[in-house]
C-alpha cells in the first residue's frame, strides 16, 4: 500500500512510515489470512481482545461474514489513538506545529483505512464467489469506512481542542536539559563556595 509522499513537517516521513508499517502488519495478520478461509485447513485469526476466530467447514456467509467485516474496527481505533499520541510527542520534541502534523497524520490514517477496507472487499468478493470473484458484486465499504473515518477525524479534532502548548521555558528545558542541569550544578557549587568563605 503506497501513498504519494509530499513531505511537509519535519516528522511527516516518520509518521507515514509508522502508519504504513502498522497497517501492513494489520493486513498481514488479520486480513490476508481470511483469503484462505475454508480451503480444507483449520482457520484461525486473532481478534483485538486476544481471543481467536476459528472456523472449519463453514460457508463464508451470515455471522461469519459479519465477524469478518466488524473484527477490524478496534484495530483501526487503536492504531489511531497510538499514532496521535506519538505525533503529539514528536511535535513537541521537534518544535513543530501540531495542527500541521496532526492534519498530516489524519490524511494518512484515512487513506490507509480506505485501502484496508478495499483489500477486505476484494477478499470478501473472492470468498463469496468461491473461486469466481467476478460472479458476485464487490461489497461497498462506505458503511464500514465512514464510522472509522469519523473516529479518526473526531480524535484529531479533540486532541487539537485540548492540547496545551508548552511554555517557552518548558520548550527550552526540553531542548537543553543538559545545559539546565549544568547551570544548576554550577549554581550550587558557587553557593556552597560563597557559604564557606563567609
């Protein structure tokens, strides 16, 4: 899953890599295995809570199909929360503009979410077609995508509303911890020396 890269903030590339890698792992572990559903081998996929989805000898329909489409939601929500937290931290460390960095992250999260559901739709079509995917219509993903995209945008918006930028002193301390520590030590030494000479 490749996204056209337009580097903006200083942390854009790191954010993009984080999101790309995380969604890649999600696809590998929790989506692609469904492509081998009901091929005569035991089927097993882990849900977000750690429990396992297992099925053998069942048709890909009804409740099994619903589980397929809904089991991915908590993963995307978790990715969103973790990415936002990481972006906020990196933004502070690199003295970037949070609105810019979170807007970048939002765009990437939405893009990869859409690609994820498109991949799911392709597997769904193949399974329902039983080897003949073009014999059935591909599943529209709007009703699954929309709540996730709203969650992403809502989470970013909430973070921007509650975010309190660091004061100038906090930013200086963050970027010059050693210098602040050294000044403190020197101050203590001078105070001690003056006290002895008094």
